[in-house]
């Protein structure tokens, strides 16, 4: 029995389906652990063969679940404490899900082989002994070692450079001479012929590495020739060599990023993704598009028009005009214009997805929409919408007032909608916005609440948009299944469509809690939706709760959403076409879609964040599909069976998206991307809210890259090299940022020390290199604006927003580095980024403590510049060369001060200038005092250590 393959063995069991359902229903948070489930199936078959008793099978499964759930909870709690900076527990071995999977993968019956007492509760000594035994035996049988964290920054840099050099050398040897250069920790190149899908990716990476190597050789040659003509000291020579070493990964990434932008631009031009960009082009092309559209695509247009009118995006006159297909008059609302242009533009990239012909009901696969929620707000009541948007300041405008100002035309459409129900005084209040002076009728309050919640992020918003799928599926059923009654059509739709809200915190709410009352009321009014919560939470993470609900998923395909997403009706109407991609590509297990922020108008933060994120999601997923084999970042449609077969539930790591892609690549699955469907996404409304979310990415990059799963993928000969390169490029962003910071500090340190390194570099080379490195990472935003606005208007808008974009995103630069350094120490605790529409205003001291690392780094760069300015006289060309470095130090260190709440607009500039001076003085004091702090007793630090 032990020598048989588990998958083949399960197929021989007559009751396999029944036993699997029993196991899935009983193991809760251990669902998705494929080796463990296969082991239970083998044991269940043995019981059925010997006893033929289902209750005995249930009892066995419950015993196993009870023991291993308690065992893993202890280990995962220890694992999370090690990853929590506040706890300060040293990194050590932990028997987490990866090890649990390997235990049942490497041993056919570990319970019997290790005499594990699963029938009783074990003591702490027995628990520790079993953990040591598992660690020793698993390590003996497998070749892939466990995580290498913690790492010192020096070790991290040295290993990264060695890996980069090994990769470049091995790639050159393999590309030019076919020689396979092997290294213990280095991935290998496939000797088998590349597939048609992977060949463009390898061509891209060959060009990228070739151009990167040529650029570095040219820079090295210029530097060598200038050194030969000058007599320089060993100190200057050492500084120049270090800078040139730092330049290798920086320049290589810049070249690759530039080529990726060019690939995205070429794709958009070739596939005509955004042919219609202006209203003039809408008028010119509408008749042609309507004539070429199918019956279903015309119905999608009708769905879109009705949905925009129901959500007050267009007024009554515009609604009637669009119904009659009159597009002579420009729509007032930007969102409505974009949705109409996008509906028309889909007809110009038909080659990217098969849309020809109608989708019959028999061809529609069953689909489950799974919406994750942790602590997000379900619904903002009328009273909550009246609260100030900034805490500690009663004079701040309310959430509703901010929405009213941001969506002026949509607010006017709401007034027109409720106008017959208002008296003269209420009409005046609606126009002036002073809602506290009057009490409206329940019908008007409900209309205002719905209007507001559909423009900010709430679970109500997500559910309201997703449930529109029911009307789509009902229409498809009516078109295909003639002669059925409405009740029979609803039954057919329930078999094809399932919508589940997985709410982790729901069981913790008291009966009188407002959040619980809102949820209960909503689901009572929408009985077709399902509410679920984890019954057996082994690990407090999104995928940890996902395991609990896996047994309830009925759909053949699964679409996962977070509680900050939105599904426009006309976009949902095209989801059935996505099933054709899976039919034509049997190896495809995941299909990524576009993301676009829906709350862009809320404030300046959402506008700047949305501009870059909208461009990144489209550009990056598109390029991954072109050159890297795909990616699962963002939202995706996935085969449900792949969740189990490919072991996609990874509840231990912060970067679950990265590890999901790793698993799919390791198992040989294809990952596609579609332009056809676009999902809305809510952006964070505050600088600190966005900072909390972005801080997870460096930690996830470091943690995922050191896991056994990722190393398996890199060492697997079945994974094409282009996919490995793409994943490494994705993770390289934060290490390269770290190198850029070190380069900046080294240049400023040389300046302060009187080391004239700029004498060795031609001035055009210095400025050109700086500009290329600075702008190339955000150049994909121009591609997005070109697609959306056209080449002229898009370029103008890009240039107009460039300064604000640089100022905004520079504020997160040092925060990335801080999180990277924490991740190297093993601190990667998952943090929840909630879209909270209330901000808190802090004083200077508290603000300094919260951003101490950022402010000290910025002040250090400025201090080094002034030291050199005072101590050493320089030529004017040196000041010109150092100006960009000074600008970067200021932007990285202090630009966040321009995006936090201030008291009044009149004293805003004075407050910012005063805080900058306070921070510089305080930072300099801390820098100078740092060498002596360990000599002075620190009561707070001693208490933390205790």
C-alpha cells in the first residue's frame, strides 16, 4: 500500500467522492492540505474495507483533525510571535503548514512510523519532542532547506550580488554555447525545446540581459579610461568601485523596466486596446461599433446604461439619450464616459479573447464568487456619514460632505431622484449640505445612505455590485432556456452561480452590535447570498479562513475578491466569455483581470494612488502574460480543483499572491491575463492607510523568497526560465531600492569627506543615469495615460502630474527600506489594511516617533551635504552633479509631511515649514547622540527586554 501513488490509489476507492466530502466537512482549517487529505483518504479506505463503517471513518477524521489542529495552532502562534517585532522572540524552527505538508508527503503513514498519540492531548514536553523529531526526520529526507531568516543586510547584499552574477554568467553560457552552469542555490535552464508561449519570454529576457550587460561594459570602459588618465588615491578608487558595483543591479533593472514599458506600449498599439479616447471618437465610431456588436453585446450596453442611471452616474436626459443610442451630447460624468468608451474599445481587441458568438447556457461553467472580509466596515449609516472625516477636529467636514463635493454631478442626479419627496427647506439643505439642521424621511435617508456607500469602500458596496451577476445569469438563462417559468430559471441560476461572504469577525459580534445588525438585515433581504465564517481558524490570515469555507464552494471556477472591490454590471456580463480561455488552454489554471480604482475622486490621496495603481495593474499583468508566463497579482479566475491539486492555500506567509504564482508555476500550470473584464478597487483615503498596506510588500517579498516553496520553483527544471526571471524581477524591486539608498548615502558621504568622485564621471553620464533611474520605474503611467487620453492629452497629463506623483510616492521610499530591514530580521507579521474613512491628526512629536527611520535618513543626507558645503570648496560642476542627490534626500525624507491632515489652510504652510525644521533638529540630535545611548540606562528599553 505504501508504495502506491496516492493519486492513483484514491481513484481505486469506490466511495472516493463520499469519503472526500466527509473529510472536507470535518477537517475545517486543514482543508487544502493535499498530502494530509490523501493520507486520510487512504486511512478511510482501509477502514471501509475492514469494517465498512462510515461512523468509524468520521471518528478517525475527527481524531486526526483535533490533534493536528491543536498542534499547528501552537506552532503557528509561536511562528507569528517570532514574526512580530513587538515580541522580540528569536527566530527558530516552527512546524508550520509547509512542514506539515512535507511530513505527510515524505512519509506514507507518519502516525504509525513516529508513534504519534493522536487519540489524546499531549503534554508540552511531548509537543517539543515531536517538533524536534519532525524537524530532524523531514530535513533528512528532503533537499530543500527551511527559511534562512534572519539575515544581516551585508549577507543579504552579498548573496544577492552572487546570485545576480551567477545568473548572468549561466545565462550567457547557456545562450551562446549551450553550456549548463549549475550551482547549488541557482536555478537551472531547461534543455528541452521551449513552448510557443515561452519562446517570446526567453527572447525578451535575452535582449534585456544583453542590453544590460552592454550598458555596464560601456560604463565600466569609460570609467577605466578616465582612471588611467588621472592619479587617484586608494580611498577614491574604493569608493568608485563600490559605486560601480551598486550600479550593476540598478542599471540592469532600469533596462528591463524600460523594455517592459516598450512591450506594454507595443501590445496596446498592436491589439488596439484603447482606440477610442475622446468623445469625438465616440461619436465617430459608435454607429460602426453598434452595427458590429452581437445581440449579447448590445444587451451588455443596456445593462451598463441602466446601471449608470440607477447609481446616479447619468441624469434622466442622458439616460434617455443613451437608450436611444444618441451620443451627440458629451456626458457630464467622467466615470460614465470611461465606461462607455471601455465598452466600445472592447471591440477593437477581439484577438485577445474569443468573443465571437453567443455563450449558451450549457457552456456556462458553475462559478463561485468568494468575498473575503476581516474587520472592514459593512455599512455606513446616515449618522456615521455625518461624523467629521478627521478625528480630534470637530470643524472637519463630514464624510458625506466630502463625497458631495467630490461627486457634484452625481449628487445633483441624486437630488433629481428624490426631488418629489422633498419640501422647500429640505431642498435647500440638499444643495448647501448642512444636514444636521433637519430630519429627513426614512426613504430619503435610505437613498442618501445607498448613494454614499456606493462611492466609498464598504462590504455593502461589494455585495451590491456582485449580486448584479444574478440578473446577468437570469438573462442568459431566459435567452437559452425558453419555456421555463421564473422559478425554474432561478433554480437553474442557483446551480450555476454562488456568492459567499466570508466574514472572519462575524461570530465575535454581540447581538446588539450595529455591524451584526446591518449584516443580518442585508442577508435577510438577499436570501440568494451566503454568509460564512471560519469555524476552525488555525491561522489568523485570509487563506487560513479560506480553508474553512473550501468545502462549501460549489463552483467549478472560483473568483476571489476582497471587501474593497467592485464589479460593474457590464464587466460582469463578459465573465462567461472567460471560460473559453480555459477550454482552449487545458493547462491554464488561473486567469488574471484588470483592476481600476473606483473612489479616485474622493481626495488628493486617492487621486494620486489610483493614477499609479490603475496603470500598474494593467501594465504589469499584461507584461507578465507577454514575457513572464503570467502572474496572479490582483484578482483572478481560477479552477477550483487547482486550489486543492496545486496546493494554493498558503496561510503562513504575507505574500500569498506570490506563493500562489509559485505553486502554479511549479506544477506546470499556465497563467493567462484578459483585458475583457475590469474589476473596481477601493484605494486607501489617507497617507498612513496606504502606508500600512504598502509596508506589507517588502516583508512579503523577503519572506516568500526564502521559503521552501519558492526555492523548489527556482530549482525545478520543469519551470521555464522566463517565469523564474519574471518572479525574481518582481522581488528585486525592494533590494534594488536598498542599493539605491546606499549609493545615495555613499555619494553624500564622499562629498562630506572631500572625496571628489565626480571628477571621474562625465557630467552628462551622471545626470542621464540619475534621470533614467528616477523616471523609468514610473514611466508605465505614461502608457496608461496614452491609452486613456491619447498621445497628446495623455502626455500633457503625465507631465502635469509628474511633480505631484514624485512628491507623493517619495514619501514611502524610506518606509520600504525600513520594512525590508525588519523583514531580514524575520519580522513579517500580517497586518490588516482597512479602508477607514476617518483620519487622526497627530502632533509633531508623535509624528516624529512614528516615522523616525524616515526622518533620520532624510536628515542624514541633508546634514552630509551641508558638512561638505562648509568644510570643502568645490567646483560648480560638483554642485550641479550633487543637486539631484540632495533633492532625493529631501523628497524621500520629508515629502510625506505634505500629505497629512493639517489644522487650517491658512497656517498650513507655516505648520509644514515648522515641522520640517523641528524634525531636522531632532533627527540631528538623535544621530549625534546615538553612539552614547547604550551608555545611558533606558528604562523603557529594559522593560521591553524583560
